[in-house]
C-alpha cells in the first residue's frame, strides 16, 4: 500500500496516468465503471466518443513524448493527418481562409474509440514489460475516498449492478481522479470533511449533433464553418478511418441543432455557407444522429493553495473541462499525463507530490482555459449579466483578430500556434501581432471556399 496507486476512470487521461505510474509504484489499480471493449468500439462511460474528436499538434507532441511512436501507430490504424490551413477549408466569421502549405501544425483525425484503443493497447503492452503490477477492475465504480481531510489513503468501490453487494475498499498512497467531466470528487472530499474546490463555470450553452457519413466523392480537405455574429451555428466535417466522414453541427442557446434524422441536413443547410451541406446532402449516413449538450467550460481549482490533500490528484476533464468546439480536452489530458510522469520521475511518491502535480496540471490547462473562456464569455453572459470593461475589450480584440486570421498569414500563423496549444495566449499579444490586428484595416476573407491549394504567404 505504501507504493500502490489507484487510478479512477480508464478514459484517455486515466490510461495515460497508468502509463505515467509504470515503473514508479509497486502496483497500480485502474478502476473503470464500464467493461473495456476488445476493439476500437465506443462505450457508455465516454458518450462524447461518438462525436468528432480532432487531436491538436500540442497534444500529439506530448503523446509522442509519453508513448514514443504512438503517432505512427495511429496513422497505421487509419488516422488522417490534416495540415492547417492546407487540408481544412476554414470559414472564419469574415470569410474563407486561403489554403496553403505552412507545414507547422496538423490535426490528427480519427474516431475517439480508435484513439483510445491504440493508446490503451500501447499502455497495456508497456505495463506487461514493467516492474509495476497493473490490475484492472472493470464494471466497478469508485464511490468515495478513504482517509481524513489531510490525507487520502484509498478509495471505496462498488461493483455495478450488484446493489447491496460488491462494495469494497482499496488502499493506496496515491489516488488519481481521471473520471472525466462528471467527476464526483468534490463530494468525495466533502465526505472526508474537507471543502470542495472552488469551481468556475463559463457556459456558452453550445449543443452538438454528430452523424457519420460515407461520401461518394470525398474532397481532399475537411471543412470547418465557424459560427459568426448573426449566425451562431457552425459545422465541421473531417475524414476518419475506414473511408468514413464525421460531421458535427453545433449551435448556441436558442439555436441548438435538432437530433432528428431528417433535420440534420436542414440544419447543415442553414449554416452561413452551403459548402458543408452540399458535401453531405447526397452522402450515405452510416450512423444515427447523436446529440450532446453538456459543453460548459468548468474548472475546479484543486491547484489553489491547500486545494488537495496529500495522496489525491485530479487531472484532465475531472479538474478542467472545456467547450469541445475548440478541440482541446484530449490535448490537456495528455499534458496532464506528462505532468504526472515528470513529477513522479523527479522523486516518486513523496509528501508534496499531489500539490506539485496539481499545480503542473493546472498550468498545462491554462492556455486552453483562457482561450476557450475568452471566446465563450460574451455568449455565456448574453442576456444574463453584462460584460465588464476588460472583458468587452478582450472580446473586441478577439473579434478583430479572428477576422484577420483569414487574410493575414502572420496573424494566422500565431493563431494556429495558439489553437494547436503549442504557445501561451500571450503569443497573440506580441506587439507585432497586436499592431497588425489593431492598425490594419478589416478585410474580408474569400467569398467561396478555396478548392485548390494556393501559394504560401509570400505569394499573398
Ligand atoms: C461532444 C464532445 C466533443 C469533443 N471533441 C473533442 C475534440 O475534438 N478534441 C479534443 O481534444 N477533445 C474533445 N473533447 C473533449 C474530450 O472528450 C475530453 O477532454 C476527454 O475525453 C477527457 O478525457 P478523460 O479521460 O479526462 O475523461 P473521459 O474520456 O470522459 O473518461 C472518464 C472515464 O472515467 C470513467 N468513470 C467515471 N466515473 C467513474 C467512477 N466513479 N468510477 C470509475 N470509473 C469512472 C468513465 O466511464 C470513463 O471511462 C470533446 C468532448 C465532447 C463532450
């Protein structure tokens, strides 16, 4: 027990936490309330897995650091690589962005079940070679923590579907909560007599619907139509493995996309440009329409001084979940896994580890949090409270900036660095970028999607 760890939840973050713990503890027990599928299949505990999941280059780099070569394994399993801005036709609020080869950031695009499957298989293979014993408890749910307000010493678990039986305790020197957006750790901590962490919520009220298609004549690029002023509806279509395309449509409060089969195309037709609708109107649907509404940005400040007791860490969505439209959550999950690995490598299980990991995981989430909440705050506040002066200023700056991205390769490059989570938000406040955003006149992007790849920035 002195060198045992428990990981709560076997999603992406929990699987990577297991990987980070290998070689650092005697035994790691992964408790997952679902049963894992044998192949790349979805499961109930990860309902968002039916929706489009692109993986940003900041996350790809971190994942290759944690599990070297896994990017190539994903590609071999059929994941696509969509280089930005060449391989994604992007409609910014001010018009379409030019397509050219920049060679700095690519999105990895595959289904979430495939990504989870490849990562899980790899971590299981590493576990088999490691000195750490891995035990997987499936079909059981963590229901509470053991210990006292200052020290967590394990978890209480309950087999699912066996009410009144199957309850037991697992002792551990470290408990990692990776149970996702629905984590109940705040209540578990209260159960130990400790205050729940302060929570921040910025909810733009976005709703998602997703459907899988097979296209008769797939184009050579995905498409992303951003919502804009006046048309708060957006859509994305990307190729995934096995020749299929995932299409996600989204709308803010009052503009939620319907989940009926027939209405999917109607909603696609209502976007600011008909390109996506034209792409799928005669395509063969190969799934039903799936909806998702729990999309608020939600951050629990476990990183505040005294935020966690010894022996307890919360990572990824369990600590900080984002509006999914920015595609950041998996990247932050990987960065948290890296933070856990690095802190364990710096001295193993020890007093102070939990707070140090929590601080590093929070820093890993900062850029994503600041970006998502800056973009969402005006929608979150709409009609409810009015924005303060600073928020109005930020919002205006972001609106000018996104308008410039479509026409300005320098601003575009900085923006792509940021949205790929490879630089901090301050990159957009570099004087050269601020000057271009504030001083150059607004110019519209292209009126129609560029179907051909054009020359790079020097040709503009
Ligand atoms: C609609 C949608 C689209 C998204 N698109 C993107 C995208 O394009 N790109 C991107 O990077 N991110 C995207 N995300 C975010 C991404 O899904 C999450 O950030 C990511 O899944 C976080 O991983 P996690 O391991 O923390 O949580 P999860 O993947 O949610 O895993 C949590 C796991 O814990 C288990 N569990 C829960 N409670 C317990 C318990 N008490 N005991 C035992 N097990 C438990 C669950 O069964 C599950 O397996 C999207 C999210 C949504 C909702």
